């Protein structure tokens, strides 16, 4: 099992997250396109540099891993498309909110289906594979005075670890972020 933490500042309206590993090191971050209708967000890999160079690094060396776009439609159910980094033309998976009152999402790709099954408060989710076997958990907590998503990624999760981050970002956007443009 691997553990990660997605954290954003309390007064942050831009959907910018830092993603920490178990050693409290920033290993990934997200960046939002604020000029768009609906969420358009990228997950980037953090390349190790000294802290004083961190801001410069984010501007110079960005390695996009995944790109996530919210499909804006006249519906109460949210839908997000996920693209592989650098290719914003071919959808590799779709996260769709299945139930309005009982937090459930389906994640569908060409050869797989996953289910995100949440509790009534949308603060704890199980990630289940095609066979109903748990392959991860997402829990909203408070860590160092910030709202944080604690991600437990089990060995049965068959995909790249950053793909899992998109699930927590969709949950945050659906249940805890009411702004229209990120």
C-alpha cells in the first residue's frame, strides 16, 4: 500500500493542490486553467530541486502527467474527462457522478471500469475494481490546518499512481468546491 496526501490552502479558490508522499515531500502538484468554464486541471510531476528554486521550476520544467476536464452540461451529475499528459485530444477515461444523494462515481476507460463508492458525507470513498475488490481509499481529513485528501493506494490498483489523484480531484470539485471556474 502507498499513501499520498492532496492538500490545498484553506482560502484557495484556484484548485491548486500539492501532493505529498508519506515522507511529507511534495512529489506532484496541480495547476488550473482559470479562464475556462468548468474545471480544466493538470497533474504535474515534481522534479526534485532545492526549495528556493521551486517556483522557478514550476515555471520552467513542467511534465504534465494527466489533464482533467469537467464537461459542463445542464445536469445535476458531474462528468470529468481524463487525458494522458500532453494529449488533450484522446480521452482515456471518464469519471461520472452516478447518484446525486448517495456519493457514487463510475470511472470508465476502454478496457476497465472502476467504482468510487462514498459515505453520505462524501468524506470517505472506496475505490473498487471491475470485480468489486477494493484497490484504494480516499478520505477527506484535516492535516496541518489544511483540508487534505488522504489516499491509500493498494497493490491491487493496476494503473499509474497519478491516475488515482484524478479521483480525489473529481470528488473535491463535486462536493466541496462550488465555484464555476475553478
